[in-house]
């Protein structure tokens, strides 16, 4: 039985973003061979999860070695992420608030128009 090669893929910052075995995927240009003639599944070669509980990549590849990213690095990356888009219920609440504000503005405008009409009628 032939063994399988195991690879990782890193992004432009050297962060490991994918790991796989040649049993299931063909390597692309730039993928890094980390083990030859290994078992069928990647997780048997690299048992630690590639991502943490927040969905962040846990490792970087530096000078041919796997380095775990520091908590400070992960926290800085997390803080720099754009805010999550509002949920449907948040959007509805904002629309209801905007509608109420618009209705109040229209009522004030209507009262101003009535006041102007009354002032004009009194002068005539």
C-alpha cells in the first residue's frame, strides 16, 4: 500500500490556512509538503485543529517550522475585524425607530403648516 503526502497551504502572511492529504486533494503551486508516505488522513499527521473556537487560524509557518500564534496576535486580529452585519431583528428595530422619527417630523411639519395658515387667515 502506498502512503500519502501531507501538505499545508499558507496565506501571504505565512499563516496556515489549510491542511490536506494527497489522498483527497492535489497540491497547488506554493503548497508546502510537511510529511511523506503518511496515513490517509491529515489529522493523523497534524492532530491539532487548524482553527480556534473563534474561527481564527492558530498556526503560522516560519522558516520551515510550525509556530503557534500568540494570544496577543490573535486578539489583535480579532479586534481589527469589521463588525458583524446587523441581524434581521436589529434591522427591523432600526427601521421601526426611523419610521417613528419620520412620523414625528411629519407631525411637527403639519403643525407648522397649520400655524402658518391660521396666521395668514387672521391677517386677512
